């Protein structure tokens, strides 16, 4: 049986969500972030040297990386309609959002978080300089890039109920986490009404609620 090595307040929530959507039984091993650094505990590095979450184990298999884990689970348990057919327009949107989530959006959000948190970590004489670097990096690079993506999210969600089309898909699981974070720390506010109503729709899904029961109410890390 698959065990999800699940770090609190992390993108690992998506793996629980996918398994719940598929109705697959699984085990969870919970891990807490270090209170000061917010990093994962060393136990995760004993499983796999990258030491990040999610990681799944399944007999001899040890696999980190969210999208690799999605694919492993789909290979093993079937996609039960959560992946659009190759050759369809929905498949193209599916591929875009599935990969944009991990390839573009999460790295930008992560950089924003690191710069913002560094302000509080540097010795006090460096704080004003660090504050300036954070503000400048955010203003001239990170937030404009995130705004472009938020605009595309808003546009796509004005055309369809879910990211790939009218059918809920694994791209929604990948993107759902990004929207939870974007609402808390990347400016995805009332200017994005389609994204806001998408969040309500997604939070109402029974499988997402079950994942939250196992995780505890999902709260992304704040700035
Ligand atoms: N590219 C990896 C990123 C994994 C990752 O960075 N996870 C974060 C949680 S959201 C983590 O483990 N952070 C704690 C740490 O880096 O020590 C994936 O898609 O799974």
C-alpha cells in the first residue's frame, strides 16, 4: 500500500487529494516543519536524500516530486476520468496547467516566500538592504510574472468550470494548491473573481474535504 510522507502546510496535500479522488486506500506518515527554519525534518532525508515532501513509499519504491508521484499513482490505479484524452483540446489545457503549476508557478511563489522571509533572518544592520532587495525583486520580477499567470488563470476559468474544461482533472489538483497559496500570499484577491469562485468550487469537493480531514484544515505558509 502507498504511504504518503506528508509534511504539514505543504504541497503534499495534493497527493492525499488525488488518492481521495481515486478512492484508493493509503497510509499517511505525518511530519512537522522545523519551527525556526520551516524546513522539513531530517527524517525525510533518511527516506530520500532530497528530503522534501511529498515523498511516497510503496514496497521498494521511494518517490519524491509531486508530478512524478501523480503519474505513479495514475499508472498504478488508473486515472478514473481524471486525465483528458490525448488529441482533445482539454488535453492541451490539462498539460499546460499540470506543468505550469510545478514548472512555473510554485518556483515563483517559492522565491517570493524566500525573499520575504530572509528579511527577518539577516543580522539587523542588513535588514534595510534586504527589505529593499525583497521589494525590488518582487516588484520588478516575481509579482509581474505571477500577475501574467493569474491573468491566464482568470481567463481560462471564465471559459470553463475546471482548468482543463468541464471535467475535473489532475490539473485541478496541481493548480488547486497554487490557488490556495496565491490567495494567501500572491495577491489573488477580489480582482480575480473567477479564480475566487473556482476556489469555493474546489473546496466543496468531497475528496478535497476528506484530504483536509486527514491533513487538518489546509493553511499555506504565510509571508
Ligand atoms: N519539486 C518538488 C518540491 C518539493 C518541496 O519543495 N516541498 C516543500 C514543501 S511545499 C518542502 O519539502 N519544504 C521543506 C524543505 O525544503 O525542507 C515537488 O514537486 O514535490
